[in-house]
């Protein structure tokens, strides 16, 4: 087990600065897997991916391979994907349907809830072997909980409940689900998997970064700005090009019109971003009109108006989940090694919405989350370059202080940046990081969420 | 072949080419092969404007993310460009600010196993195999798979009405995909 003194870890984060070692040291990475991914609530899948008894989905927490299963009684189970006999991975498929799990090595079988069902040649085992021992099956992850269809697991037996851990961020999940006229989402449309040679933390640190598009995405902003609208489009390119042009909004737009909010445990969201009239489809667009009609039929005019006036962009749930409601997008960051990361991205269909709405979500996913996208490829380049740059002998301390003096409290127990170009959400994630990583004072640290660095600054 | 097309109507032969007074002439496999080799060469030599000029005004270009993917509309794609987005993609490749192409990729392609799957009047659907080496920043990647082209003969020569590229490892985790297949 890795051991780094709590004081040594705490010394890596200063007010408005973080030491580059947090992105490069394999020992820190191991400790993160143990203390963050080994205890926080980690997103493991959506209930629509395991709808019926017998459905299973291969998933993971950090490097640990897991199975999310709907058992025979309809309950969700989260199992370590390891045979109790000789340790083999039991299920090698990404997803499927089965009545039992059977190891291909010696034929041990397991019930859908992980209990051992049968083991051949059972009579030859010594007396201490008890096939009824609950620990002798495919072991369950200690805690599993879902919030409105989004399923999380925790490798720690104790800790805050999922609603307590998410706190005010539950409203971002509400925003996502409420947009479905039938109050239900369905994961659909495939999975993007993209990789980069950089640290896992860089990904979420970029997703609420409103100051980078003008620079990083200049090639796609320019190319889209110069594109003639007279050229043939089947509708998909039109959405992509509108999004790329929007990335070219000047910094004054981000400072004047967009906000950033952060909450305990490292969570955050960008708010007041694109409104539906600007981006999704103009309000007079027939598809969007049909959608609003479907919403009003189910939820009434007033409720529909309230739901659609929520204009959050990316919501980040620490340590590795980011999603946005307008186009039903969700990304999960999987750490592989200190300098290697894989990200899986998903789309969600709104039950009861016109089919064309989902086609728009697909077009949006291709341009924003696609491995061959004109936008994301430049973000991946940045993560790779940070991975390469951090091993140089340049400055050891990285700046995360932009907007520092403008941080203020919000009415839901969080803190907001003065405007969306503030790096408050990165500072907030490092407060959570310290809480998980630095040992004994961690509950206090977690509660502090942003206040810690501010307090230190005034000392 | 319907699985290759977002809209069945796009398969109507000759749709994208202007009406000709002459009797249409079918493309033979040798002409198709020569065309595909020419296309691969344009891409390898980063002559992306000339590559774009091979496409019809309402063409689409598609690299699915799933094996045997039926549609680019209800499922994501590694690349799915209508003509408008394809133009934007190609224009971006020429940008001095395309950081994900600094340094530039170098590629080398082999096109082979060319067969004509469907042919009618002055258009056909051509199937071919490719292998592509991409070198960038001390790393070499290998891609391979199957291409389907719908080729039409118009007044300006052979044009691509649509192109679908199925990578063998379409559903693997990839770093960014920049150079068109």
C-alpha cells in the first residue's frame, strides 16, 4: 500500500496553485485510486442499460472491473467481475442478458446477485470451504444507489449517502430527466471511447473552462465561421457548425452572460449558457414546437416553462462524471495510469420526445464528444501536451487562481465564481481532492468546498 | 446495401449528376480502382481541397462507430459529415491553428480487393479494402477496414456521392482522428 504522509499531500495544494506532481507521480495516482475511487460515489451506469432481470453491463470503478446486473427479483446488483475460485474475469462481454454467470475456467456458476450457485467437484474441497459463504461468490460492491436512473457505486462500506454526496447537484440530474416528457431517459446511440496520454483530472478541469475555446478551438471556429450556409446540409452539419461558431463567443460574452457554480465534494456546473433559441433549435423550429407540445401535454404549460428555462451547460460530479441536459450527453472519465486516461461518452433519448430531437443529440455528440470531431480533437491534443509538458523542468506550481478574489457564497451552500472564466471549479475539485487524500480532516475538508482555500488566503 | 445509406433515396442512380444527352456508360472495376488509388493519393499527399472536389454537391462521408451500424442518425459516428460539414472539416485541416495537427500526420494507404457491388446506368457502389499507416509525433498507428463508395459518372468525370468507411477497430478507444480515411 502506498504511503505518503498527509502533510506531504496537503503541501501539494496552495491557495490558487497546485503542484504538478499531482498529475505526474504514480504514487499519487495509486493513492487516488485507493482514497478517491476507493471511497467516493462513482457513476457505474444508467438503469435503462439493465432494464430487465438478467440484463448486465460491464462497468468499472477506477481500474476495477465490475458488473451492473438486474437480478431475478428486479433489484440492481454491482458485482466484482472476478471468479471466487481462481480469480478469472467471469464475464468478458460488454453487455448482455443471462440467467446465471458461469466462469469458463472450471465452470463455477453464480446467481445474478453474485451468490455461488454451483461448483463442480464440490466434494473434493476441504472442510473450511463453505459454498454458502456470502463472501465466497462474486463479491458485491459494498454500496449501490441510484438517483433518478443514474446508478452509482461506492467501494467503501461507510460514507455519506448518495443524495448527501451529490447535494445540490441533484438538481442537474433533475434538469436532465425533467426534460423527458415521460419523465424517463434511455441511454442509446452508442459509446464514444477516446484516450489520451495525460492525467484523469485534466478532463473535468477542462469541461467548465470557458476561457479556452477561443484559443484551443480556433481552427474549428474559423472553419465554421467561413462556411457558407448555402451548401447542402441534411441538418446534422448545421447543428455542428452552429456549435463551433458559438465556441467563438468573445471572452466578454463569458464574463457577462455565463456563470459558474461550485458545491461541496468537488461538484460544479456552468450556468446561463446557450438558450434553446440560440442553439438547440430555434423556438419556431417545428421539431422543437412538437417537443414543447409533448412536454405541455404531459406536464402543463407552467411546469414546462420552468423546466426549459434551466440553462445549465456541463455539470461535473466529482471525481469523474460530466453531463449536460440540453443534448442529453454524459461522459465518464476512466483513469488508467497516472499519464493515461480513457473517456466514455453516452447519449440519452428523452422518452416521449419527437425522434428528431434525438437525431439532434447525435449530431451534437459527434461534434462535441466525437473521437473524430472537429472540436474534441483539439482538447485531446491539450491533454496530451499537458502530459508531455509537465515532465519538463518548468514551473513546479501550476496556476488555478483566476477569478480568486471574486468567489462568493451562493444560497444553496456552494460558492460561485464572479463569472464563468473563473477557475473556482478547479480549486473546488482540489479542495475535495485534499479531503479525500489528506487523511484525518477529510470530512471537514469536504464540507468546506472552496472555503478552505479562501480561508487560507486570508491568513 | 441499404445499411450503407442514411436515406434510401440517396441511392437513386444519377441523382447527383446533371442529365446527360449521351447514353450513360457503366463504370468498370478497373476505372473504379484507378479512381480509388487516385483518391488515396490525394489524402496521403494532404491535398484535401482536391479530395473534397471529388465529392458531389450533396455528398456525405461516414465512419461508423459500431460494426455493421445501420444509421448515422440514431447512433453516433466517428465521423459523419454532410457536404456542409465536410467542407468545414477540410477547411479546418488547412488552418495554421489546428493544434491537433501540429506536427502534421503523415499517412500511407494501400487500397485493394476492389469489387463492384451494385451497378446501374452511370453509377455504382464499389467495395474496397484499405490499410492505412499514420505517423505523428513519434507514434505510428495502423488502421484498416472496408470502404464503400457510391461513384457516379458526371460531365466532370467520376464523383463520390457517398463514402462509408468501416474500421476494423471502430469501437476501440482511440486518440483523436484527424486525417480522413
